[in-house]
């Protein structure tokens, strides 16, 4: 049995999210929340909210025990890129790529 939570179109680059996901992969859910609380990265706040959502999904939709959950899978894939323009010297324009992420978290029971 597994519980999932998805976050689509998050306005943060996938590279930044991947660093934090590597910290919580294969950790118990309560320990993963503690790691995210004390990690000074922009992605940790987003991932903490997503992890709490996955835990709520496990409890309410699948009747799983909160204490025996662990982060079985977590991955990020790139979403659409917002293309913006930044003015530069002598009337030129440089392209700025604002990247988005699709984040997936899967929780499973320890058996």
C-alpha cells in the first residue's frame, strides 16, 4: 500500500529541489519532517507542506498508520519554463528562464 502527493508547476528550479529530496529519501516520515524543518533551503518549505499532505492522504484515504510511514520514492521533473526578458546595456535584451518543477512524493508502510 502506498500514498502519493503531487505538486505541479512549483515556481522553483528542479536542481534546487533535487538537493533537498536527496536528504529525505528512504527516511521515516517524522524524521523527514524534522530534516525539512531544519534545512535552510527554499525547497524545504515547499517539500514539508507536500510531505504533510502525503501523510494526510495515507491516514485518511488508505487507513495507514502514521508512525510506520517512510519516504519510499521522491523525485522531481522539470515543468514548463517561463521565458522572460531582462534589459541590458545599449538596448539589448537578455533572456531569463524561470524554471518550474513537478514534484512527486510516495510514502509506504514499513513491513
